[in-house]
């Protein structure tokens, strides 16, 4: 098998933004995932009766009642509250509201947790005792007393300092009162330390895993989550900004209520913390249950919403929405280059997308000619700047399709592979999937002159029972631990070693389940040779680099391999399949390399 790269012939320029991230609220990606909030259903949302994830526990001989009140909450956005009444204490009794968290409340030894709640009372209750308590022993791992002040709605803050000896998540949050009277609660919150200690911020382990992928962008906020099942359940960005108490929350299309604690600004701050760019997807008038907005007059308010959203992201503080962003705590505008109009509009049976895209395109380009506008399916009304293609396939299907973009018209729209994944393995993909991914990535990399961006999806899954709505997700976690799938490590390898020069490459010999791509990084002179052997046998390869004067003998090599396609990582065994670093000492402008069975290899050659 010979792979020959022609650096002596005209080369193409690779997109610097090829590797990025796509997420949405699916599989408890934000609530119960990236978003640091530990209290589940903090706003006492109920679509039936009672408030899920909360219960009332009377202690001793106490007599107590609890009820969700659907009006009179702390704000117009949050009309609900939970009324806890302690009628009588008996001897030393009390009444508590307990929250089970997102499959537990994770507590680490000697950490400080920051909490708050809105409360109003009848004036008799006095103090609320807040604690995180172990489910089995009932031991309080951290606690604080909060004295209520007056009777009207007010936000109270508290801190819990853990004196737990070990980390654990089998805990719950307790709010208890010991004097007869009534207290109403809303927006009960508890945060652990977050990434870079950002208030209302993100889970550090997941941020670190994303940073290690060396992404360049985040496609946000979806996916189906952008559209919602119904128009009124779309990601209505104006309802996701400002103080939490003014965010009404909304039902996402994956079967659960979203807190919207991760609102538009939090998405943008996430990109800022990872030093990447947002790819802003704007709602374009189609929701999943076949509801659409007719192009023309009906669509105008949605187009205006998108223009306002772009101004919120990029406008300076002299603009209306730039000023709003500054009021929300972020005066500096965010960088933006790509805007996506909708999501997967090929599902819209009304076939209205062509005209909807055109309407958005003309309005956005008139005000912001500098941005590139992505269409979610081909349109004929206007030439889109970029088309978003999605692929969910088996490894064998990807193997058969690695040349998909080799002949794509270079004068047509550019390509964004905004969602793709090899769907083998659950909840997270196995090594066979990683091979499918790596094969597909060689094809994307070889064509990254036309493929400007690509993002695997979905990124996250909470692996607890009931946490997953979509199988094969890149990173898995529970409340306390997280792990990365073999596919994740394939992403890290491709994201870390992405050159800017693509030579024409010829492959000869037995190409069965063997894939490769070669790029060069001009800045450092490194050449990255990626070899994917998806067979169960070792495969010798001759690599020839035409037009390269000198290659150092010693090269660094990263290899990800496994004995079987089913090999995988889990929460219990997170390091079963990991990349291994080694040195190769016989590199040159032509060299032989034997790839291991079932392996993904990146050889980093030094040319200066
Ligand atoms: O990634 C899961 C879903 O797949 C996305 O929400 C949607 O865009 C696609 O159909």
C-alpha cells in the first residue's frame, strides 16, 4: 500500500475552522450536564400536579403541607412557587423540601458551593435551614441557615462549605423550617465551583474535555433544540437572556423542560471561555411537528428577531441589543462569521424553506454583508454561501462514502458538515465507531478546501437511566464523573494535528478499509500523516512525500487502537481505549510504516 503526497504539484488550502463543536439540549447536555446548576426543577415547573424532583418530608411529629401555587411567583416569567406550611411541630419537629438533583447532588470534600433562592413568607417562619444530606446516612455534608427578612419576594444567597470526607453524589438538597408558618420558594439554586469560577457557569471536567479537542467553533443552539416541536417551543432567544428570574424556561423537543439557565449569553460565554467562535443558528420559521411560518409578511417578525439576535451578539453598546448585552454583563461584542438559517429544513413538508431562506438572506445581507449564511438544505432562490450536510451512519457506510466530497463543485456553495457521527455503541460510541469516524475525517480533511467546518453530534450524554434520548454520544457522564469515548479521542487527534496545506494524494495497493490523509502546517513545517487501518490485520504502508526536501528521521506518533471493534470506554472503565504516544525513528521523504490492526495513527514529521 503506498500513499503518495504531491507537494510538488498545486496544493489546496485547508479551512482553519474545520474542527468544531455542536451541542444542544439533548441527553441532559446542559441541565444535568454542562450547566453547573445542581438543583433539578429549580423553578417548580409542573405540567400536571406536584413538582417533579421535589418532595416534602415532615420530621418528628410535625404536621405540614406542601402545594405548588401557579400564580403569584417572584416574576411574570416565573409565576410558580412551592408553598411549604408547617402547621405544628410536635416536639422538635420540622418540615423539609427535598430536591434529588440530576441523579444526585455531587459533593466534593472541602469545596464551597454557592446557592440562592427566592422566598416570601408569612413572617412567622424565621429561618430556613439549607443542607446537602447523604441519601443513606442522613448526615449533613454542608449546611447554612438563612434568615428570612420581611414577607415579600426576595432573593437570598447562601454558601455551603462541604466537610465530606469523600466525593459522592448520593445526596439531596434539603430546605427545612422549624417554626410554624408558611414560606413560598422559587428559583432554588446551588452551584459547585465552575470552569474559571464563572458565576452561573459550566462544569470544569466537560469544559476541559472540549478544550482538548482544539475546536474552532460552536454551532449553537441546535439542532432540533433550535426549532422545538412547536413554534411556541422554539429557542426564543429573547426569553433566555437577563436575570434568571426573568427566564420563563421552555419545553425542548427531547422531552423535558429546559431551565434556560444556558441562554444566548451563556452560549456566547462558553465560546469565549474556549476561545472559539459561535456559529449562530437563528430560528427560521419551521418547527418539528410540521408547523411553519409562511414566507412574506408572516415571517417578518422572525426575520427581525434574527437581526436583533445578531445585534445582541455583535453590536457595540451604542446599538439597542448591544446595550442590552452590556446590561446583561458583557459589554464587548462577540466575533461572528457564520450564521445558519434554521436546522434540517428538508423535513419541512410545506417546502417553504427556499422562500424563507431567501427572505432571511436578503434581510441579513442588507445589514450585515460580511457574514456567511448557511442553508440547511439546497435552495434555488438564491445561491447560499454554505450548505449544512448531516450524516449519521454505520462505520461501513462511512467507509463506502469517504470520497463523497472529492468531486464536489468548488464553485458551488461551501460545505458545513454540521452534524455527523458513526452510530455504533451506546450510550457512547465504541472503537468500531471511532474507526468509521476517523475514516470519514480523512475524507473531510482531504476536502477541507470546500468543507469549511464540521462538527460531531451529539456531544454529550448523561448516562443515568432516563438521561439519554439519542444513542452514541461523544462524552458520557453522571453527576460526579465523566469519560470520553474512543470517538472522542479520534476527534482530539484530528483536531490537534490539522494542517493548512492539502497536497494532492494518490493511494495505490490494497485500499480495503484503509484510509489516509496528509496535510502540512506551514507555520511549523510539520507534516501530519493520518492512517486509518480498519482491518483486523497489520497493514504496511509506504509514505512518499514528493517535493519535500528534508524530513527528520525521528517523528512523533499518536496511535489509538483496540483489539476488537466493540472495545469501548465506560464510566466504570474510562481508560480502556486511549491514545498512546511513541517515537518513530525511520522517517524520511519516503518511509515504510506498519499500521497496527484496528488502529488510527497520526505521524508528525518535522521538515525543518
Ligand atoms: O443530533 C441529534 C439530532 O439529529 C439533531 O437535533 C437534529 O438536527 C438531527 O436530526
